[in-house]
């Protein structure tokens, strides 16, 4: 409702100009509160591509999510929690430039029991609609990561059952060869990223359903 009203104003130049004149008179905290009501809601996520390029063929860590009937397999990660503090509250916020990577490390450890090193940001994906999870627009930050214990130890611990899901949201954890991605019901957002990287390894697969 509020987002619709904001878009209505933006489509009418005279009304838009008048609204901007009123807007600049609001105190910053009030303006921030109203902006939260008037703009589109986004779910912001951090996602880990834990890829072993030295394996033959290369392998990526996939998890099976218990809460998806479609696209159950995908990359591990989590969403940033928002709305934890009111813009009207007093007191300075402590800046944290590492909030995305901190969230990602925490989520992977809490759900999988795996400590990761974040190597680099590889992709930012703004998605207005996710078929498997209709809801708010998504803004996902994908990072290339590596297990702190190394891939050989990770593979050994997965095979022995030492590493198991620690969250009811995760049913299974598996290192999957990139050449076998078509055998998995992949979450569409993660599938786009994974299939985009296949040519780097000389792999030519077509996503399932295409």
C-alpha cells in the first residue's frame, strides 16, 4: 500500500515536486522511518560458493534445504536480519563494514559446522521474483569461499559422517562434481551462478528444464 502510494507520487511531476519539498523538512530519523514504509522491501542474503577447483572434476558444496519443495539443493548461506533497531531510537550505531561476510561465516558454521575463509565477492544478484520462494525482492551477495580445514579434510569428514547438518533447515551436505549439477533440483538463483562459472572449467552443461 505504502509502496504503491510512493510510486503514484513519482509518476506525477507536480505532486512529486511538492512531496519532495515537504520531505526535506522532515527530521532525518523520521524520514528514515517513512522511507522504510514507502520503499520496496528487499531480503538481503550472503551466499557461499565453496568450490574446490583442484578436484578432478571440480566440486562445489551443496546443501539440501528442508523447507523447499522445489529447488531444494543450493549453496549455503543466510539472510541479514533487518529491523533490529528503530530509526527513531537514540544512540549512535556502531559501523560494521564486514556485516555481510560476518553473517555468512556465522550462518555456515551454525548450520553446517564448517568454518570458512571468504576469498572474494564474485557476484551480486538482484532478483525481483524467485519461483521457489515468492516474497520480497532478493539482493544476494555471492562469495567464493574455502573451508578453513582444507578440501581434503572436508571431504574426509563428510564421507565419515563427522560433518552433519546442525540445523533443521538442512537435510544433507554434499560435495558435488560440477559435471553432475544437472542431476540435482537446484535453486534457480544459485543455478544461474553455478552454470555461469562452468565454462571456466571447460564444462558445457545446460540447466535442467532448458
